[in-house]
C-alpha cells in the first residue's frame, strides 16, 4: 500500500507523539509497502477516524454493499 494522492492533503501540521508510539508505528510500517512512516501513520489515523465517525462509515458501507449487489446482479447471481 502506498500513498494515495487523492486522499492526501496539501496542508500539513506537525504533532508530537510519545517515543513508544513512534517505535510501534515504525515497526508496523516496516512490515508494509507504505513509502514512509508518515504515509502509514496518516493511513492509520484516517482509518480510525472513519470508524469513529458513524456517518462517514455508514455511508461508505452502504455504498460498498450497493456496489457489490449491483455487481452480483450484473453477473447473474442475484435477481433484478
């Protein structure tokens, strides 16, 4: 997984995190295909925020379910 330009912001700020969190993030990031620790950390934060925001998460789940149902219908697995 690498950076996705359409999800990245042009504006950035710096935050400070405890060393133990940075170490865990570095260990986990090393086991991924992300281009940088920053890209991995941004991905993790966006994923957590999406889970915490029920409106965005619900809309995304519903859109994904609808897309899957439409695809299954087009393949003949579901009746129209």
